[in-house]
């Protein structure tokens, strides 16, 4: 009987063994389905519960000022080297170094005794000639002399008169005067010294206005005009800005640098600027009101720019078009309106539909204070 029972148990064991692979496959399929479905449910629940704290700022309308920079050297409005037309001895000096003078002020007198004598001689000769001409004219009226003699005397009188004018001009040139109001330079002569014609006596500068020439790229030719406002700064006055305007634009473009020469004049009534100073010039090209937004609120993705706005306490991504830039700000051309608020802090943590809580600066300060107090208590413990 033992030999007959062994064969009956073998079919049962074989059937169970055949079901094991099928059960394994079914288990794997169930685990795969759970694996594929479970993470999505977890993410959805996590996203639903996640709240991101953000800070908002409004889109504002403000003035946008477009400028261009240039560099130039200051020159006096009028400048001249005071010289003498004649060689002679200096008879008197009537100015000090750096003195302010008015137009016509006497600066130097040269020895004029010879010129005075010449003027006196010619004045006497002219009086005598005019008297003789008068007598001849009376005689001509009574036919006691000829017309030709009268004409000769008239010509002689005019020649003496011309010589007297020349002598007076030389006498006046020996007294050297300021041609315009301004500030004198150093005195280069002394009383009693001999100077040659053309020697520099001093320099005179009209510093009430400062001229400055600078170059701008040719592409700006259509954007610059006479009368346009400019501002200038110099390293000697770090906190001072001088204002002026464009007075002339060169008629030619420099073919080597492709730039155009521009001249501006700057008010210098306090005489702070001096000729020869290096000035950094800023030209105001245009000024207009634009919609402006902080750069920190913009998220660039490829060639598109986005911002996040909040609706019903949820983040909504909006596409906007931007224009010109300023340090820290950009121009908004479309996509937003003035006063609309966008996320400026926390935007990188957001996506469409993310729940948010809006905080302002006062709340941030309170949080920072609470955190610092907690840190202080923890360190004391």
C-alpha cells in the first residue's frame, strides 16, 4: 500500500508549482500599477497643501530719461593772449595776477613820449594847413587866386589829417586795455622792462561760460539738436553737476572715427570750472513717462518674459513684452497695466495654480525679529 500512495501526491505538487510564475506576474503588475498611480496622488495632495509666501510690487508709471555720454576739454568762452603791437619800455603796470577786470580797463602803458610829441606836431601842422586853406578859399571867391592852388592846399590838409589819425592810433596802442571782461592770468612783465612786439604780457579769459567740444557716434545725429540740455561733471567736484546746452553741431562727420563733433556751453557764473579741465558730458536725448517694473520680478524663458500675478490667492503666470532697461528696472510695453501687482520675491518657487500667501515689508520685519529673538533665546539656553 505504501508503494501505491506516493504517485497520488506528485500531481498536486506539480500543479501548485505551475501557478507560482502566474502569481508572481500578477503581483508585479499590481505593484507597477500602484507605483504609477501613487506618486501622482502624493504630488497632487502635496501641491494642494503647499503655500508659498511671496512679496508683491505694483507696476508704476515714471519718467524714463535716455542719455548718452561724451568726454571733452573745457575752454573759456573768450580767451586771448594780451600782447603789444610795438616794441618799447613798459611805463606802468595796472593789474595783479588773477585779477578780474572789466572791458576797457587799462592793463599796461608803454613809453609814449615820442608818440605824444608826434601827435602834437601833426596837430599844429593841421591847424596851420586848415587856416591856410581857409584864406585861399576866401581869395578864390574874389578871384584873387586859382582853383588849382586851393585844391593843392586841400589835399595837403587831408594828408596831414590822415597822418594825425595814424599817430593817434599808435599813441592809443601804447596803452594796452582789456578787450573784454574776464579774469587775468599771471603778469609776465614789470615796470621798466623792455618788450618786443608780440611778447605776451598776460592772458585774459572770460569764464562766465565754459565751452566744451566732444564727440558722439554718427548714429545719434538725428537725436541731437541745438539747444538740447547737457550736464557735466569733473573729478574736482564729485558732488556737483554743471548744466548747459548744445550750441553747435559740426557740419561734417569724422570719416576716421565715424563720429560727429558737438559744442556745448555751460554756465560758470561762480567760476568753478577752469579751461583745460576734463569734463564728462551727459546729453539728454529724450524724457518720457513709461510703465516700469523691477527686474527681479521677471522670469525669462527662452525668448519670452513672464511674471506671476495673484488671483484668488493662487499664482497665475502672465507673458509680458519688455523694452528699454535701466539699472534694476525694465520698461513694460504690454501685458500689464499701471498699478497691477506682480510677485517680486518667491517667483522662482511658483507655477500656475500654486497657493500663495502675500506678505508685506512690515510682516517680514516682524518675522525677522521673531527669528532673531528665538536665536538669542536658544543661544542663551
